[in-house]
C-alpha cells in the first residue's frame, strides 16, 4: 500500500485541525445569510416571471429558485438553473423552455453588471488573476450573436424561439419596473451572499476585511460558473490560495485558506441539497434524479397552483 509523503500528511493534518477549530456560530450565521440571499434572488426572479405570467406566487417562485440553487453545488450553476426552470415549467400555464430561458437572460442582465463591478473591485486591490474577458472571447460572442441574427432572419423556427425568449424577458421592456421590482432584490441577494462570505472567513480564522470579502466572493463565483460538476470547487480552491494573500496584503495561513476552500462549498452544498430534496419532494413528489426527469416530462396536474 503506498504511503503518502510526510509533507502531504502534515498538510492534511493542518487542514483537519483547522476545520475542527472552525467556529459553529459563524457557520450557522453564514448559512442563514446565504439562504436569505437565495430567497431575495428568488423574489427578483418572481418579479421577472410576473411580467409574462401575472400573479405567479412569491412563495412558489422562491421554492423553485431555492430548488435549483441548492443543487448548483453538485450540478454547477447552469445545472441548477435547468432544475429550477424544469420545475417551474410544470406549473406555469403556457410556459415553454425558450420563454423560461428568457427569464434567465433578464435575470443575468443586471447580475452581470454586479459581477463586473465586483471583478473590477478585485482587480483594483491587486488580484491580477481576475482580468476582463479576452478580445478573442468577446469577438466569439459577437460572431455568435451575428450568426443567431442571420439564422433568425431566415428560419421561421428560430424566429419562433426568439419570440419566446423575448416573451420570457418581457420585464426588460419596462426599465422602471425592472429597476423597482427586480434590481433591489438582486442587490440585496448579492449583499447577503457577501455577508455570508464574511462569516465564513471568520469561521476559518482568516482576516475578514472588505478586500478579503471581495476577493473570496469573486474567486468562488468564478469557480461556480464552470459547467463541470466538481471542477468549480477545485478551481476556486486554487484561486483562493493565490488571491487571498494578495487581498490581505501579506501572507495568510495556508491551512486556513484550505479550510475556507473546503468548509464553504461543503457546508452550502450539504444545506442546499437537503433543502432542494425536501422542496422537490413537496413540489413534485420526487426523491431521485430519475423520478425528477419523469416528472418534468409529465404535465403538471395543477398548473394553476403557481398563480392561485
């Protein structure tokens, strides 16, 4: 049986020791703040949905959002989005996949602004690894948009899909409504998530100044965007080891950084999956991924529940 090198055993022992010293009070506070942030984002999404499906219930929309967000730790953030629109589609009358995807486009419009602001803040404090998208990447996006426009002009089916996307993003046609009913909830959700990061920094025994909160939030958010289950956690852990010493302005305890890299995603994934399973059982009556797929393919028995 191979034996781990002494340095690896020592590092593992330091991380285990740091995890055992993590303060439970800070962890509980972080979980409460994080879930509260999810509820705020759920309310923002509800108001986006209401532009196309008037009367959709706040409680229902928040439940759909938490279902998806809770599974993002194991499915990636895009997988979590797929779960929430799949559950919503069963209950919203006349909902289509493109229309629900349009609600995600509307949601992401201001989230992208918030993310860019945080990224610029991180760059301003010297976390140089967090750079703007490359010109090649921007050019690729522009080319894809141009190709999509060309296809839309030539294909009736593509025009129909584009019309459904616009139906889902209808709230963007009313900037005042978007600014009053959506943006404040998105800002509140972002602030609560950053407050949760602040608590996790304390729990791991790390400095918790504004620069540290910004760096940890941006690095972990970048990791969550990787559409490969599990890959985001590893990428975020590597990013934290580089970014946090820069944000702190000096050396930080590597064991404490490793503790944060393990503690935060593990805690939030455990809580999120537990909440999602409970909500899926209540909303759809399923407890396994296979049952969820079968339920999504089947029409909902009572679609009016979402708006009554």
